[in-house]
C-alpha cells in the first residue's frame, strides 16, 4: 500500500513539475514577444501581459506544491535542528499539520473563488472564464495536501537528484 501511494505521489509530483515548467517556459516566450511587438513593431500586443500573469498563477501554486514535496522551499530550521530528535520530530509534525491547514485553506477558499468568478471573463481572453484562471489555487492546495499526508505517514520522499548523483558516481 505504501509503495503504491508513494508511486502515485511520484506521478503527481512529475505532473506538477511538468505543468510548472511548461508555464515558466511559456512565460519566457511570451514576455520577449511583448517587448518585440512594443518596441520593434511599435504596436504592442494586448495579450502577453495578462497571459504571463495567468501563467504565473500556475507556476506559483502548482510549482510550489512540487517544491514543497522535496523540501526545496525556503525555511528557517536552525533552531529546530538544534532540538533533540524527539522534539525535532514533534516540531516537524506540527509544521506539517500547519501546512495542512494552509492547504485546506487553499482548497476551500480557492474553490469558492473559482465558483464566484466562473462566469466572469477576461477582457483580453473573452472566451476564458476567470474561474478557470484561479483553478491552480485549489488544485495546488490539493496536491500540497497529498504531499503533506505522504510526508506525515511515509516520511520525506527520496530526493531524485541526490539518488541520481549516487548512481552516476559509481
């Protein structure tokens, strides 16, 4: 059971990384296009800036969930690391539970935001619902919550980069 859950989390993590990376790549393409149309063609395109903002929402919430899974986020653990092992483990559990509350907040209030804005449209993308643009918030919260559950019950996942280094250094 634990192995299949860990594999499912690996696939979810991979989906989050691919989604966040694709959004970041698209941002990197869209912004130069905006600069090109504004300063070279002297006819600024109206869609690149709002698209970059929408993609930033994807990177922020979906990509952040992936970063949290592998503990790639900023944290201040100096004092927690100085605690004896039992207190350090308790502190880590409290942190995970508090992060779980944040994930639940993202799921509940993000879903409400999606629901409230579902029938609104964006001026530059009239066929796109504002609610769709906010979907990364509850989706990212759900991914984050699943990664937190994984960390609480199975421990931290293995670092794929470190394990790759170990294999390649043989």
